[in-house]
């Protein structure tokens, strides 16, 4: 089955699940097909899915990932011992665990084709990720607390695991509590990673996007918390600070080279 055939199969299957979209025709343009498929994946509720769908979806997503190109931790050079800085798409990074800046529902972003990391991770991991998160949240019985973290398999991503953490949302002035909660996100992820035997973890810029935490303050907290944890716990875990924007790259590079 070609990528085009897989894509059309997935779109057709997802449209059948949504009777209100039954009149939508599959576009002939490849990019429009990809946009439609991502939209349908984004809005899909955590419902049961057939083995056939998963087989086709997994083959499709893994081929898409191969075409995008995967960056392994072994391809990177540390700036400091056990600390790396990498600018790129975290969904293409191959390490033990990547961190997702999640919302309190922990179900991923339902906004079609939204540019947030939560959307990207759930899209390219596959529908299994939302199903697994839904089971975790049902078992917990309440929304995820800010500063805490959960771990799941990464499914079709090149990393082994995804660590989902809910960062603080900033309204107005940055408070001491906001800073403490962001630091807690980093500590919670590091603790959870090591409890599960992970040797490497990639952190995104938690809370800096849609949650409006100032980029420079967030980076400083991230750096200080990671270094403090590694020192206090005598931890050998390798930490990648993953950034997407040039602004964040320059901030982290300055902090890492200042020490």
C-alpha cells in the first residue's frame, strides 16, 4: 500500500466515524489530504479503533517520520556534561523520552492543525496516545494538577516514551507560585523518567507558548532545576533542551555557555 493509499484509507475511515462530515470529499492535492487527515485525527475522541486501522495508521506515520528524518541523541554534541541544546521538531527526536507540554485534560489538542507541541505529539504518535491518556485520566478521576507528570509509550514517535506535564498558565504578572510550579514540572518529569529507567529526556519550552510564561525566565528555571536535580540526586540522565524558535535557542545557548 502506498502512502497515498494509506492516507486515503485513513481519511475515509475517520470520515465514516463522523456522520456530520459524510459529504466531505477527499482532495486530490497531497498537502490538502495531509491537512484534512491531521484535522480528523485532532478532533477524534478517544474511542475504540480497529486493528486494521491501527496497522495502516502505524505504517503511514512511520513512513512520514522516515521521510521527515530522525535525529538521534548520538548525533548531538553536549554543550555541558550531560546537557544538550537542539533546535528542531521534537517529534523527530530519538531519545528515551520527550516531554509534552500538555493541558490539564491530558488528552491532547483538539484544535484542528493547531501549531502547539501537544497537537504535534498526539498527531504523529497516533490515536493510541489519546486512548492511553484517556485511560490514565479515567483511572485518576480528576484533571492533572499543574506541575505533575504522567508517562506513556510514544507509539509511532522515534522516542520510547512521552512524559506529559501541565505547566502554569500566566495571567498578568509572573508570581513566585508560577515559578515554583514550572520548576515542579521539570522535577516531576526527571523523577518519573528515572523511576521508569530512562537514560535520556528531551524537554520542550514548557509553558512559554500558549501559556505565556516569559521565555527568558522559563529557560532560567529549566536550567537551574535540571542542574540542581542532577547534582542532588547524583543523576547521570542526559537532558536535551529542545527549542523550536531562534529566540529560545539564543536564550538557552547563552545560559549554557555562561556557566
